[in-house]
C-alpha cells in the first residue's frame, strides 16, 4: 500500500486530501456525508476576531462551471468558535487547521497568539486573500505586507503556518517568495478570483456585494498554472493546491504540477461525499502507477 | 470543556445521504410545470413533509450546483410500499431547462432529505396558503395531516416515525392556492379528490378568485378568529405558507394581525443545501432584539413567521 503521508515543513498530514475553508462549514454540517478521519485535514470556515454578519444576500450565483460567492466571512468570532466548535473539530480524528482573517497585522497576531495556545490544533491558515472583505485582500497582493504578517505570526504562534494566497495579483511567485521569507511552512494556492455577474435586464449586479470570488472547475487551469510556477520558482515551499478539484484526475494533475497536498473546495457543495472517497481513490491510483509513496509523484511534470 | 449550548440546527439531518437514483417518469402537471418521479425507497422512508432535496445531473459541471426541491410526495409501489419520491418543478432557468429533457431510465444525483420540515400537526384547523410553484410542499403535508400516510419511518431516524395523533378531517383544512393564470395550476384534481376546502385564485381571473391569494386567506382568518360563543373556546389554528417572498410576507402580516400561528417555507438561493456554504441566509430576530443572518437550509427552511425579520 502506498504511503500517503506528506510533510509540509512542520505540518505533517496522514494524506494530502484536505477540505478548504468556507466550503465545509465547521465540519458538523458534513457529518452525514464524510468520514472525517479519512481526511488529511479539515480547514474550518474563516474565523475573525469579532463576530461578522457577512454580506447581504444573494451571496452566491452559479456561472459557467463555476460559483461566484460573496459570503463576507459570516462567522461568530474567535471566542465563540473556541467555545462552540473547537472541541467537536479536534475530536474528529483528523488534523484541524484553523483559518483566520484579521483586519490588520495586529489582529492577525492577536488571533494567532490565542490559537497557538490551543491544544488539538495542527496549524493555522492565514486568510490574507479573501476578496469579499474590505482590507482582507490587500495583504496578499503586497509581498512586503505578506512577509510581515507571516513573520509576525511565526513569532507569536508555535503552530505550523500556511499562508493562503490570492490569485488576484500580477506575480504570484513574488507573493509566495515573501510568504516563504516570512517563515510560512506552506502556501495554499489559491483563494477565489474576483468576478461578477450581472442581470442586464434590471441593470443590476446579481450578488448583494456586487463583486465576488469565483471558484469551481472554471478556475482550475489558472490555479494549475500558478501551482506550476510557484513549484518551479520557489523551491522548499510546499504548496497546498485548491481550485476546481472535482475528481481524482484533478488531484493527480495538481500533484504532478508540484502541489504536496490539495484542498477540496466548491466540490463539497455539489458532491458532498467526494472528499471522503478521494483518499481511497488516490491510494489505488498510486498503487496502479507502481509508486511507493505520494511524494514520488509531486512535481514530476515533464516540460520541454 | 464547553458549557455553551449549541444553537439548535433543526434542519441538520443526520440521515441525509447522497445517491444516484433512476428516473421513473416525468409528467407534465401544468404549463412549464413537471413532476419528476424518482425511485428510491430509502429516501422515501427517510423524508418528512416540508423537507427538500438537492438535485443535479451527475458528472457534469454546467450546470454545476444542485438545486433545492421540496418533497412533493412519496409514491407507493404496487405492493403499497414507498417506492420513491416525487419532486415538482417550474422551468425557469438553466437547470430546470436541463431537467425538462430528462427521460425515464436516466439517473440523477440527489442528496437529502434536508431541512427541518413542517412541525408535527397539533391544530384543529389548518390554513395552507400556496403561491405559484410554492404549492409543491403541500401534497405531503395534506396527506400527513389527513392521516393517510406516515412519514419518516426509516429505522434509526433521530426524530422517529412521525405520528399525527389527531389527523384532521378534510373539512378542517383550507388550501388557498394562487397562480398567475389557470394554466399554471398544478395538482388541482388531486387537491379536490382529498375533499379539502380548496380556494383558487388567479391574477387574471381565469379561474377562481381574481386577485391575490391573500384575500381568501384573510377571509378564512377573519372567520376562524371571530370571538367564540360564550362558554366555548375557539379552534386551535395553524397557517402554513410557501410562495413568492412578497406573498409570504403578506400572509405573515395577516397571521400576526389575527394572532394565528404561522410557518413560512423559505426558498433562498442555495449552493449546498446542508449548511456548509452560508449562502442561503435570511434575517432572523435575536433574543437581544437585533437580527442576524441565519442559514435557511439548516435552521429552516420552515420558520415560525414571528422569528423572521421580514
């Protein structure tokens, strides 16, 4: 049986199949569909320091093979997360990586400092890339601010750190390098692509927040390209790929492109049992390729 | 560790499952309105009135997401056992346009049952107000209310088999059903066959009352909340409503005016149907007098009207 374990610097996972923040609720919602202990890890919905109502509906609209969302980080805040969801999450038999978003560097540091002392968490994913919150997207488009936040979090929090990057940048490699310089154990590539949908007959945007983030199969080729570029040009920085994965073939493509692990995102909405099945499918696919471990296929793309 | 009690998520369904099930038949019920009959005894035994399912074509990415459809009713096979579920839809967009082309023998991807369902009936007189395709939850509601079928009989369900202790007589149920025009009326023969008090309304007067369905609904409320004769108590009432938002808001205001308990079945745009995406939020009143966005799928889709910030 192939060895599915992956090591992303200090973040060690039993297998490379994770579920993406904002697509899996607080796991409770998925209990009927997913055997949690099979997963490599769960990234619960983004936590902010204070409760947020989120954006006015409509918050999602389907586009061609894609989903536009502007949820707006609807959540009950860090303390309520710890009181209501943490105990359940850390009892599921898989790694839990808390995803946080701060208004500013100070808030990122306060939150990660608090989470660093929480038993049972396996890592922190920094959402420096949410397109739906004013301010949130700014950190991830600027290499200096990306590095400063990651470095600061690294100083106050002993947990493995993953920086979740926005694709809405000119040069994703520069941002990934900055995250690495700041001390990130890995980067998640990528958050959603800014987009919009219009009801032209009423001359109105469809989303309540006007602009949203695009996810789903429509974005997969673009994320694949970014994973490939970062894998080639930022050695030593493990990549967690997320963007339109809906099948094992998609997983394999990202691994070959250079990702060490993947997150299942939008597919959780339209195929809720998928994530739980992918681990067995990955195991079978590696075995049929005659590979002893998943690490043997990461970054094996042959380019001319 | 936590002493904080979880907020109730009455629409989180532990027995929900994702399946690929065959289509038994499609039947045209009215203009642009079709009944999709699916074979799945397990879904038929698990579902209760007012719950919904997410449906999509398997293995495709356009359309991508499932769409929510209320349980229309459970159908029985030749031996009288639940054989599967009926869903009824109005062709309005990309997905329902695709659904229209589905043929018997093809398969669809479905997950559910989802949502809380209507509360177990305990009233003496039931008013149902349905607008347009919002009539779809009510065949199952009526069948249960009349004591004609027991829902949720699957072993191991958290809520156990649903049992209406005192079924209503047909005369104790009024269905006010309004559509744009008579050609959109679906399932009227069925409603008539149940012997309930049926009041139809059409915007253009092509059948029944000309105008809004809220007018016959208000007459019912006025009659049934009239001061009872000395020494007698009035009947215990309930109002169930599903339809376009403005209509549901109007019915909620009427029910409040006549102090009748009212439940609304909301249909908010949903991506997943089971609480993961946080798309389908609606404003729900909070104990502190403020409001918060709450997920229609896992806190509803059936809400007591008084908790909604309409």
